[in-house]
């Protein structure tokens, strides 16, 4: 519900509400609202006046809580203008300081500049005092920096001591600002027309965090807390506790550790939140991602058992599943993490909870990440988990640990889980998707094309055996997309599978998933964090989905399209592809070309070639062909000389520029580069299977040379360099195809 709508609906609900101001600070005397050395608080705003009553205050607090500062200020101004009574309520001197306190704590992005907009809404004198105090806080920050440079903190101590008699000192020491140095590419993602800043990743500073960052002595930290600096008053970026904890874990100097421990103790005594969580951008395999960090995950990553035990003793609860996963995965490399894992398991009340980065419990996550290369080290870690985890647990009604291991074809782990007491599923309990999933796993692992074909045939037979309805069963498409299996996905669409399906899924790292395209980008986002993923396959799947009607503009629950989500994660290349790709139904030429490639009868091929010529007589289609490389690419990829001749005759641009990166080849940006890639791929295939003979390769080589001649005669530049700075001939020579390189270089001379 929008906050403006709330104003007209909440009157009855709020009549009996208990009214509070700043919950964290309570007065000790009902007769005085201001205490020396304490915050000026109004935890019981006067209810005797008709101006400030139990109805209006909850409304005022509601319209600003949790909103960005700009929205909160706009809401207040709108509320102020609704009637004279509201205007007088907000102008009451008794409400100004408390309301600003509340906005600083509960609105996002509130800065000194925000106070200027409150001058017309709240009591001008009180707002001015607050603003001057916040400016004073910024000046103290400059003093801190000078003290750091001089390694002498006397001036800072003198300045802070002068505030002791000021009952509003908290306004000075709690002054906050956004650190401009954070406005870089790590927190900015390119939107369609503008840069969008992720508020979670902004670093927000105050005097307490700055003092810690600048290595201020303990006396400064304690004095700030005495002046009522709030260790938890921060919306984004590391809190004071997080800064001190990070410094403690990073240093090896015992003297510094002792000093930092005293600072941590001081912050904890002041009720500094040990469970505070903030976000940072990390990078894995060149892909940026947003990660949550808290003192517990810091301690686990640093393998500081003593600190982990300290935090557990303090009752921390935040990100325990993430800490468990970090400890479990780290223990594969370093045995000392085992003790940390055991300590976390003792305190974890829900060992089946999912970490933020995965939609699976810890045990299932480890099984899904098990590989032949790590299975020997993974099993002892899984054994530790099994001391507390029920192997029969089914997350969200899904598979048990054993069923997942069986599905993934992990025989060694499956046997081990059975030896540990895990029950095999009864034949009547078998999920029809499990054997299909096993086949897709095997196809993904298989390198031999004949084995892949055999598994594909088994896949089709299983669909018939289980009588699955391809046209209505969206799970089949989900599985094919998940494993980037282009051939299976193409088969499903040929059999009538629907690409335009509305989904209702969610993952912690991606958010809401409403379509197959959102699902594909979510898979790319999650998998790329911990392993390399073939971008070419991802692009091929996305293209196939859009060709078959997957909607590009379907928004998720956040109101974002798939290309907007892709840009949010820094996948600009993927987003550009999605924006430029057009459904096949809207591309009659490409649709006819694909039909030509799929048919086996000579008569039908000739009829389709005639239809292609007719289509290309259309001026709109011809104009589109000037900027669309796909028709020519299909002809070159499949070595279809007749089709290529028809396209070139109808003025398809042989010199068209594009950019596609292929695994084990690199960048292709011309039809000649594309041709070199195809010939090399064929050469490798025949070298792996010499029984096919050199004659088959020679046939492909001959067709390729004829296509080279057609392309160069029609304007394809031999000298065009790809992104690695190589011509097609140079790339052919590097790949050991000297004869093909010489033909390209020599043709036309």
C-alpha cells in the first residue's frame, strides 16, 4: 500500500496506538524532556494538546519510516499542506528535534542538505540548530583527519570535551554523510538511460566509524560514546563494530589486537550491534556480485575460532547459514575450519536454513557443488553436517540429500549417504523429472558427440515413457535452460513447448523470477559466482527463448524487465542481446531460412529459396537485412552455398560487423572469422575420430574455400581484425590450418 493511500485508511487503527519517539533512548524523568549529557528525547510527546495527538503522530512516523529521504520529505510536505491542524502539529517546537532524530534513524540517504527542506515544514529555529550541529560534526571530522596526519589527537579530545555540557551533543557526534569516493563502478550499474545507484552499497560515515577508520585512540572512541554517539546509527556501509572487527581480524600485531579488542568491548558495552549486516560488491570469474557481510562471517573467513566463539556467546543470529557454508567450503582447503564448522553447528537452531547465495540448505548445497576433484575432502565435511542434519529432510518438498546425489549422478556420494542411513526412494516415489535430470547431467559431462546423441535419444524415450505433456509442462523447459542444453531445448520447442510462461520463483541473489528469460539470467548470475560459464551457450539459449516467444518485457515482482536485471548485475553484453533479439514470428525471413536449414527434401529446399527471394524483395525486410547479420551467419555456419548466393544476390551485406565469442577460438567479428572457427571445429572433430577419414574434412574444407571466395567477392574484408587484433588468416595459421590461411590471403590477388 502506498503511504499516501495510508493517510485516508489508518485513522481507526491508530486511535489506540502507543506513541513512541526514539525507541533506543528513554528519559529517566517524566518532568524533564532534556537531561544534561543525554539526548533531548520526547518518548512521550504531550497528548494533552489537541495539536499533537495519538492519531497524527503514528501517521507522521509511518509516512517517513523506511523511505528514501527525498520521498519522506515529500510525504511530510504533502501532509503539512492537507490542513491547518497538520501544519501546526509539524511546526510545534516540541516535535522538531525528535522528528529529525527519527528521520536520521529511519529514512535512507538523510544528509545535512536534507535539513534545508525541513525549514518550511518544522520549527525553523530548531531545524537551524540541528543543522549547525551537524555542520559542526563535519568540522570535527576534518579535525580527526588532521590528527591522523600528525599522529597527535589532543585537538580532537579538546574539541570533544567542549561538547560535554551541551545537551544536544548527540546531534554533533551523530552527524552522517555519504562518502563520495564510493560512487564508482563497483556500486553503479548502467540502466537504460541513466546510472542507477544501489543504496545498499553506499558507504555512509559518521564520526564514530570515521574515528575507527582513522585509528583514533581508545580515549576518543570512549569520549564519542559518552557524548551519546550511536554505534548503530547507519543505514549502509560498515558500522562502527564492523570497522573495528575487520581491523582486528586483519592485523597480526598483538599490541594492535589488544587495542582493537578494547575498542570492540567499548562498542559492545554501548550496545553496538554485533549482528549488523552490510553489503559489498565482490567479483568471481570477472562477474561482480553483491554479498552480505557481518562480524560473524568476517570471523569465519579469517578462521578466528576464538572470535567466532565470542560472537556465538553474544547470541548473534544473522547470516549463520552463510557462515556455515563459508566454513564448510573453506574446510576443503584448510582443516582448521572444521572446528569453526562444529562450533557453528552447536549454536545453529535451523541447520536446514538456506544461505543468501543459494536456494538450498547447506547439505544440499555441498552435494550440488561436489565434483570428482573434491569428493574425497567433501565427504568428511558432509559427515560432520550429518551429525545434526536429518538426511531425509526435503527442502520445500524437493529431493532428499540422497535423491539429489542420485539425480546428479554422484555414485560415490550416493553410496556414502546410504551407508550413513539415508533411505533409497521407493519406485512409487520416483519423481519423473529425476531420471530426466540425470540424463541432462550426463549430457553436460559427456565430451563424445555419439554419447551425447545416445543420451538425447534416451531423454526423448523417457518423456514418452512418463507420458509427459511437452506443450504444457514448463518444468521440462526449466531443466533444459538450467543445463544450457540447446539441443534439448530446441527439441522441446519443436514439439510445441511454450516459451511464454509466467513463473513465480525467487532466489536470494537474483530476486523475483517471472519468466524463462529471468530464470536464465538468474542461473548465469548464481553459477558464474563460483565457476566459469560458457557465455556463448547462455547467449544461444536466450536467443532461442526469444525466437520462440519468451517475452522480453515481462517484469518481475520488482517491476524490472530481464534486461534491466541483467544490467543491474553488470551483464551489459547479455542485456544488449536481449534488447536486440526479435521473436521468430516477427522475422519472416529468418523463420524461412531456419525452415530451409531444417528440411531434408530437395524440392522443399528449392521452394523455400524462392520464398526467401520473394521476401527479400520487400523493402522493409531488405532494410533490416542491412543491419541484421543472422541470415548470413546461418548460411555460413551451415556451409549452405546456395542459400548464401541467394542472400548475397539480394544485397545482404557481406562486410557486416558483429561480435560473437566462441569457446576455444575467441572473438569473431566477420564472416571470414566465423568460417575459420567452423573449419577449425570440424578439423578437431575429425582428428578425434580418425576413422571418419581425411576425405570428410577435405569436403568441408573445399566448401569453406568456395564460401571464402563468395564472401570476399561480395565485400568481406580480409584485413579486418578481431578484438584480439588478428585477421582471419592469422587466426587460421595460429590454429594449425596453414593451407586455409594461405587460401584466404591469396584469394583475389
